[in-house]
């Protein structure tokens, strides 16, 4: 479709300085028009009105030089409307309402602005010419975005993902989902990715309902219905190239919350505090995530709570710390603790007697036992090492971390 070229002659005929005189009165009318806008498109209407006036003034000041820039700006407005799922008619209506408001203001204030009838006629002709040309440019941008290929689809989906993960307005999310042809699911989870090698990783191949943005500083996905059939296999396929952390499944409006937990888990996985050889599910590491949210406080408490071990050699300290953690996690069952440590139960009992000599009544206090387990879990509950080192699964389980304690009661 051939777009009309702007006839710049009406703009060239407008007397110099007219913009300076008309700008204050027109600004008031435009602000009132923008304030009257309602519905999800209100913010867009305000932007469209302001941009339309700014570009009209630019044409009055420099009719021939400004038009290429003005035309591209309106094509961008059209592309943006399509990207956000707006109807093109909304943009056209906003532009025409702006033109009417400007015209009513100028005719009502012509005498006070020292604008004669001939100049009013020139302004009217310039305005009609302007509307015809810019609405055609906006329509061209809108249709180009709507009919765009893979790049256009990626832009729409990247914008939708950004809105979901940045606590975007629900109305904007709904519009962007419609523009991206993405069905809003009952639940969704954020997934954070980090390449396993410094040389990067292959882009993941994912189904079209998974939103992907690898250009973010922290590559991430939004996976709809993450607990549905086949979803685990879908993410497992990424593990050769990526550390993959799956946030909790929440309603899409809370996707930003899912992302926050996934980021925390990723930070721990890269430090080696959570095993990352398989898919890291935040909901499998709740105790670890909770503990490391108070890492500084835990470290401060460790100086006091683990003071009984201070006089031992490093080897003894490590051995007794791991034994105490295993005992706490198994409610002081020597057989179960021995299985965790791969030692004979009698060896565990021997170490337990040593621990009782060191810690005394603390091993009979449920509250103190909980503190000790949290401290020891932070130190020994997952493998340590460089962020880029291969990670193995921890030897200890966190399944009993927050269960009530049965304090240690020595056998008479």
C-alpha cells in the first residue's frame, strides 16, 4: 500500500514564532484530554497525545528536515501499539481527538494569542495534512509488526516475559499475551539459566508456549503449568549446557516471586551450596533457601554455638561436625546416622559420647538442636567449592530439618 507523502507547503506558510505562542494553551488542552482517557490504554493515550504534539511542532519549525524523523516516530508508535496488543483504532481515535482539542483551543483563544483568520486557516490545513500522513505511517508500522515473522514474535514474547517477571500491570499482561498469542495458564514458574562453560551454551529448543529471553543479564524462561506432563523432561534436556533452576509454580500474576526464589537458588547452586548436576527445584531446597536468607546471622551464631569444637584439630572438627549433623537429621538414631555417614553405628555412638562431653545440655534442648542443625547444614549440608566446579549431590538430607526434635536422651 502506497502511503501519502506529507505536503509540507502548509507548514512552510505558517508565520515564524506561532508555536511559541500557541504551545502553553495547547498543552493545557492536551493534558485535559489525556486525563480523560480511561481503561488499560490510558498510559498509551497520554504518550500518543504528547508525542503527536511534539512532532507537529517539529514540523512547523522545520517542515522539510523533520518529516523523515516524524514518519519513523509514527511507524514506531504503530509497532509499539501492535506489540502491546492495542487496537490500531485506539491510536487513530487518540490522534483525531488531540487534533480536535487543539483546534477548539486555537479558535477560542485566537484573539488572545494574536492569531488571525488567515493563520488559523494555515494551521487547519497543516493539521489535516499531518493527520492523513501520520495515521498512514502508524498503520504501516502496526501492520508490519502484526505481519512480522519470527523476529516480531520474539519481540512480543520477550515483552510479555518482561511484564510477567517485573510485576507488570495485569491489564498490560493480558494485552501483551493476546498480542503474543499466549494463553495465560493457571500456574507458571520462572526458570533461571546459567551456562555451565565459560564458552557459553547452545540456545535451548523449547515448545512455543514457553517464554524465553536469553538476552537478559540472567537468561530466563517462563514455563506454563510446570508440573504438567512432560515438563520435567523438557527442562532435563537443557542440563548438558545449562545450570537450570526452576522456581515455585505460582499464578502468573506472581511470576516475579517465582523468579526471586529461582535467583536465590541459582546463586547457591553456583556457590556449590546446592547440587546442580540435575534440575534444581526450589521446592526441593526450601530449608536451604530459608537458612541462607539469614546467612550472616547464621555465621555469627556459629561462633558461639560451635565454640565447644574450637579446641579440636581440623580433622576432628570436621568429623564431629558431620556426625552431629547426621545425628540431628536422624533424631539421634545411631543406625540411621551411620548409614548416612557410611560408618558402623558403634562408631557413631562413640562420637556421640564425645559430642555429649563437649556440648553437654545443649544436646537435650530442642531449640538449641534446631540452631545447631541450621548452622551445620549451612556449613556441611551441600558440597562446597568453586562456582564452576563440578557439583555432586549432598550426602545429607534436609527432609527433617524443620520437624520437631526429640532431644537426645542417653541410654542409662
